C-alpha cells in the first residue's frame, strides 16, 4: 500500500472533494496516484476521468480497508464523506488526514467533533498525521483572523496555508480542469493549493509533527 492521504471532515460542504481532486492532480505530475471516492456522490468521477487520474469508488466501509490495502500506487488520495463511521475506518489506515475547515462560527464549533475523532485515533496510531487548514476564506471579512484566534485559543495546530474562496476554484469542475491548468485567472488559487500541498507533504519528512 502506498501513502494514503485522506481528505475528511464530518462537516459537509467544506471543500473536501475539491481539495482532494486538486491534490491528486498536483501529485500526479510527478508521482503515481490513485483517487478513491468513498462517498456516494458521483460528481467528481467525470472530472477525474477528464484529468486522466485513475480512480475508483467504494462506499461500503467494510470493503474500503481491503481496497486500500490492495492498491499499490505511490499515493492514494481518499475523498471521505462526512459520515463518522467512514471517517473512523479511513483513519485506521491512512498516513495523513487533511481536514478542510470553513472559517464560520458554526463550522468551527462543528469541527471539534472531527478533531476529537482524530485525537482519539492518534492515541493508538501515533504515526497518523493530521493537517487542519482553513478553506474557502473570504479575505474581505475578519473570518480568517477570528478562526485563527479560535484555533489558537483551543491549542489546535493549524497549517499556515489557507485556501481563499475564489470563483475560479468553484468553476474548475465545470471546466473539467484544476486551477493548475486555468492560466493567469487562477494564479492565486494555484498558489494557495501548491503551498497547502507542499506544507502537507513536509509533514512526512519533518520530525515531531503531531
Ligand atoms: N476555495 C473555494 N472557493 C470557492 N468555492 C469553493 C472552494 N472550495 C470548494 N468550493 C465549492 O464549494 C462547494 C462545496 O465543495 P466540495 O463539494 O468540494 O465540498 P465537500 O466537503 O466535498 O462537500 P460534501 O460534504 O457534500 O462532500 C462546491 O460547489 C465547490 O465548487
Ligand atoms: Mg465531497
């Protein structure tokens, strides 16, 4: 089994699938990648096909672990639905979990549930990396600063990188592209994702990361 990176949050609509497809596309430029869609939603499947990213869909938690163990690609990206049981199954075998969190009051308080599941799992799986980042950040409001203060107060480590709320990111699946292919309009979005993924991969090489 290759390195398994799960993109997960028990909260819906936070950018999991969008992030997972961008991560798979970014990695696939230099690495062998397979995408596992563990949700019932099929929206990402044609997008992945157009991007020529090998993918499969497995929505049964009982079968998912077997499938992941059988895959031999260097990187396995799992788009995990916001179902607690599915999240727990994936956390049993993944190397890292990337958690997008929207900087709104409701999302912040809901993400505590997800972080509790991860913390509990890390007690038995010390090697499990957790990378939490702010997603869909609207720079015109104070949401970013408020969310960063919230995480600091709760002593939860956030990645330095956040991803802005940008129309070009929302448009990407409609064009069956990722922002990396969308030219000068997508410069900021590409920068955000590249920085996020570099910070994520650095976790595998940095000692002492939680
Ligand atoms: N950074 C962003 N800027 C603007 N729109 C975004 C961004 N990230 C995601 N979106 C849009 O937000 C919506 C939700 O994103 P996405 O489907 O990736 O979330 P999800 O967490 O996978 O949702 P679900 O829980 O339903 O699986 C989509 O319409 C997507 O295009
Ligand atoms: Mg999704």
